[in-house]
């Protein structure tokens, strides 16, 4: 539906989105990039939606101010990889290479974020596939396929058809945390709920699951600060 600017100090750019499912006007500030989306239900005039946004101006600016700064990853920038802080440096050759506290990424500086993003997703897929295979074999419940996403609302999901979906950002977390999320989602192949029976399966697959779950609750949001592409 386009973009509008909410005047004030500071001005706020709104992205308007028409939704046939929405029952009311809503505002959302993205935790990933700070962008503001104004959702407009079917039959509601844009002018009415913009007036709603103006009435929420103080709240919007408070939400934006309270967010952690976004970090665009590039040469010299530290970021977490498998729970350890590494710093990106320009490498040679064709492959990305871990060298102690440095991650050597070849190519021109302006291509490094995109190359690193693709490499991280490939690493995440490898680690998550291996962990999912391991737990699915232990449980005796095969999954149908595995997909990667970049969702803030959940770290993983399991569909009734047996599809496992994960956030690729789990590769930034400690390996034990990634492993716990895989065990959690594989457990849903047997129990599509969060009943005591489900948690009993998780505990059997990953006895220390509570510690890893607590880490995600405390630290997980910070993993969304890092952007690897404009």
C-alpha cells in the first residue's frame, strides 16, 4: 500500500499493509530492523489508519528508542558465532576460514556481509540437519524435510506433515542451544503439543534442556541485532 511519514520528533516512516484477515488497525515495530508496519483491515480507510498511528506517536517513538542498536556486520565488526565472539577480517582464496578469534572472509569489502550471510545459513543447515537426524533416529520418528527461516517469534517449528523449520540464527548461539532446539522440534514428531508427555520426551533426548531454554530466553533476542545484508 506504500509508505507514509508520521511527522514529529523524530519523524517515523510507516509501511502500510492491507490485510484481509486483520480485524483491527495495528502497529508493529520490527525487532530486526526497527521498521514500523501499519496494518489496515479490509474496509478501513487509510486516513483512519493514519489517524490511529498519529494517536500512538508517543508509544511508537518509545518502542523505537527502547530497541537495541542494529549491528551491520562487516570487516572489523565483532559478532557471535556458535556462542563465541569473532571478528571479521578480509581473507584470501575462495573459502571463509575460521582462524582463532578471526573469521577470514575473501572478496571485496562490500560483498563480505552477503557472503557471510550465505555461509552462516549453510553452516546452520548442516548443524541442524545433523542434530535433527540424530534425535529423529533416537526417537524412531523421521521428519519429511527441513527449512530455514529468519523469524523472531520462534526458534523452530514442526508441522503436522513432519516438516522441521528453524531460525538460521541458531548458528550464532552456543552449539548446545542449537542442539536443544533440534531436540525440542523433533519431540513434536511424537507429541504435537507442550504436554507433560512432550517435555518428558525432550528430557529424554536432552536432559539439560531447561538450561539451554533459559539461555534462549535471556540472550536470544540479542541474536536478532545482527544484520548481514542491507
